[in-house]
């Protein structure tokens, strides 16, 4: 039994087609991903199955046809379409297409030697012969015994318990359940690891968010500092500072003329402010000259 996983519809379709090729020989692709022919021999007779997959497959069961048509209870009335195979009757999207087709081929290979022209006979014996393909023990029973089975549920259950096809279905079901249990146990064993990884991912996301917030704050601070220390901004600050120094010198002169400060204080403060203003103006002019040269060089 192939282990199951989580598949998209396309993946599941491909996996089903792969099982068809794994469990069967002589598989020929007629139409890509849609139609396949499987050639096989039954009692020395060359036969084939045509497997047609609808667009909804594997959510919808496949259509299977046998060529040439033979009398068999699995086939539809007056048709060569396989309808009554247990694998098709119990088909789900989790079935293995390859195993279903393999079981059909084995049934035809096993039952073909017992088939004759009984298909054309409408007597009860013909129906008994056909159904005996499903339950071989029926071929050994008389009409009365068969009637008794029809009326006795316990006898029916006993026959069904020994039916090879049902036993095969039971085995496949047990294998599937075992596979599901193994996968479930494997998933549970990895739960702690997944929880740890989830915690690590959440921690890293939190760290990334914090780093991003720090980066944005530093970026804003950098933008403010870059603006404050830009050459043109420095020139404007020097120009404004020189103007303030001149205004301070004029204020000191006014105070001296009004007799509010002595001569010594006036001379010292006035000279200091004038010198400061001239120094700042000189720096501003030198920086303006350098910026003009830079502008010419870059244009």
C-alpha cells in the first residue's frame, strides 16, 4: 500500500495514474492523462481494458471497458463496460487505480475458462453459472439449496464471508487503515517538532518587527541630522548667526549712546560682536563660493 500524503487534485490524479503503471503491465497511453489501454491474456485469448479518466477524476470513479465483450456479471447489461467490480463499487478518491484495474484483470483471467455461450441462454441455470464466478461454491449447489440461501440471511452471510472478492476488499481495507494509522502516528510524532518550529518562526517575526521599528526610527533621526548638517543649511545658519552678531553689536552701541554702559564695557563687547559677525560672514561667503563651484562641477 502506497503511503498517503496531502495532494492537490492534479497531484492525486498523477499519483493514481502512476499506480496504474506500477501494478499492471502493458499499459499504453492513448490520450495523455485521460485514456489508457491495458493488454492482457486470458486462457490464451488476447484481451484489453480501456481506462477512461474524466476531468473530475480521482474524485469521480474511472470508466473501464473490456474488449472483446464477454459474458460476465461485472459487465453492464448489453455493454462491455465494467460496472460490478468491487473496486469500482467501493471506489473513493483514496483507492488505488492500479489495484482496482489489477483485480479486474485477474478476475477475467480466472473466470474466462468457465465462460461459454451461456450469455444467450435465459434459463435460471445461466444466471447461476454467471453468479458462481463471484462465489464459486454456488456452482456446486442445487436449485433447492440456492432457494434456501435466498431465504436464509445466515447462509448468505456465511457465503459472503468466504467470497474471494470480498476477502480481497477486506484485505485492501485493512491495509489502507493500517497505512492511515501509520501516517497518523508519524504526524503525531512530529507535532512537538512542528510546535517548536512554529515558536521559532513567531520569535523571529517578532524580532524582525522590532528591528524594522528601530530601523525606521533611526532612519528618521538620520534624515533630521542630514538636513541639519547639509551644506546649504549650514550656510543659512552662518548667515543668520552673522546677522544676529551685527544686531547685538548695534544694540550695544545704542546702549552706549544712551549712557547705559561705560566706555570700557562698550569697547570690549562691541569689538567682540563685530569680530564674531565678520568671522561668521567670512565663513558663510567661503562656503557659498565652494557650493557654487560644486554646483558648476556637477552640471
